[in-house]
C-alpha cells in the first residue's frame, strides 16, 4: 500500500555502537560481508573499527575501498561484480553519501541482474536487496534513510535512482564517528541536511506529518550546526546533527527535494562543485524564486531562520528576506567557502539552465521554473 509515512530500517543509535556491527551480522546469519568505504575512511582507522568487530564475531570480510565522490556507474558495477564473485551475504557501508550510495548500488546488484544504470529507469523491476548495513561518518546526505541513490552516468550526468527495494535495512548511528571532522566538511554536509529538510518542507508533496518532522529538523540544524563547526571536538552538537541528517534523509522519501537539488546536481556534475556546497549556493535563490507560490510556508521558514516580519510584506519581500537570512547563516554562522573557490562563472549558462529545467526533482517544485528562470538563477549564484 502507499502509506502516508513509513520507515523500514532498524536503527542502532548511540556512542560507540559501531562495535556492534559484527554481532548484528551474526544475528542475521551472515558469515561473509563486504565493507564499502573510501581511502580516507580507511586511513582514518574507522574501517578498522568495523573490521575488528566483524573479526571478533567470526564474520569473514573483504574491504572495497575504491569509493569516489559522485560515484561513477562503472565503479558501482565493478564493486558489484567483486561482491558477486565473493559470494558475500551482506554489504556494510562506512562513510559519507558517496560510500553509502556506492554500497546501495552494489547491494542492489548483489540481488539483481544487470548494471546500475539500468535501474535509472523507474519501470525496471527490482528485487528486494536485503542485508545492507549503513554506518554514516558525516551528517549531511541522509542516504542511510533515503529511498534512493545518486549515481554519475558515463556522460557525467548525476542520475537519481529510486530504490525503495534497496534501502538500508540496518543503520548504526554513532555520533563519535563524526567528532573532529573539519569545519568546512561539517558545514557543507550540514547544509545538505538543511537543504533536504527545507526542500521537503516546501515541495508539492509535503503534508502535515512531514512538515512537523521537517520543521523540527530545520530548527535543530540552525541551532546545532554552527556549534558543530565552531567546536569540532564536542559530541553533543554532533549527535544532534547525526539525527537531523538521518531524519532529513527520511523526508526525502516523502517530500523529496525540488529545484534546489536540481540546480545542485547540475552544478556538481558540470562545474565540479561538491554537493553540500552546491546546495548551499543554490537554495537561497530557489527559496526566493518559490516564495510567490508558497508565501506562508516561506514565511514560516524565515521564522525558523530568525527573520522578523511585520505582516505587511509581499511574497516577493518575504522571499528576499528569507534568502538574505539563509545567506547570512551560510556565510557568517558557518563561514562557508565562496563558490569562486571551486569554479569560475561557466561560459555555457544556457546549456546548464536547460539541464536544470528538465532535472528530475523539478517535478516537486511549487513554482514552474523555465529555462530562462534557471539561467537567471545561475547568474545570481555566480554573481
């Protein structure tokens, strides 16, 4: 049935619970697992925490540590072939969004034939892929509880893949794994978490159930993300952000994202801008663009961001005020790097605008965005 709200994953939350992954797999009857991570996670010793737990529980394992940012489809297919050959009964994702999406794709193909890009077609049948355990090490993507994954095609296009049958079955949410992350990574991934909650809150699919979760999530990020950036060694802000990131991922299943992520996906694929940063640059302008369609919701969002309203503002004035508040939060509270650190103003704005206009998540934007609107959006982002 098409339930209004549902959450399938079982969650182990708490400091140090990474050490329970081996016992969990033994309880599931798994004797052989594939650990998926990137080289940074391996160098940091986090993968060792996972493999030590597996070893203690008597679970055989191999480590696939070739994850790349914006996971390319060829790498997912390669990891899946390795997994199939090894006869692994579970996949354990350790890392940020790229590691989790790569592991989702590998586990999907562990239980289904073909290559990952075949499943970009929503009509492609998909068997349920069990025994995916996710251990996030950043607080941003929420991929541990979302119903999809984003894979980069051979044509260098970011392709969202709806994969309700390939979601995480078990999540180990251990805030200690995010303690000490650098300020820039904390801020940019945190902006991704904020974008998920803000966009699901302002999408055409939002409802009262999702709104109450999203509102609380937005309030949480506004309160705790600056503190996590300022005090990287404190556990409390990391714990709040870990939960906010996960719940933001949950809301992606229902409210989805909208034009903010459409722009971010194109900026990431075509300009090489990391995803959290791309969301941070695009979202303020998209909210201002959408304000005439949803002035009251935009105003509520502004209140969560600390805006003060007199009651006489036009929708355009509300949108401008919220845009300014979000940019202040991004640039002053989080001190996020400017877009010029990653990419100059690209020459082919018309081509980028055409991609943004037709990107998948535009379907959930509360106001239709034309190619001309998308081009104006890009001009503002790069101004």
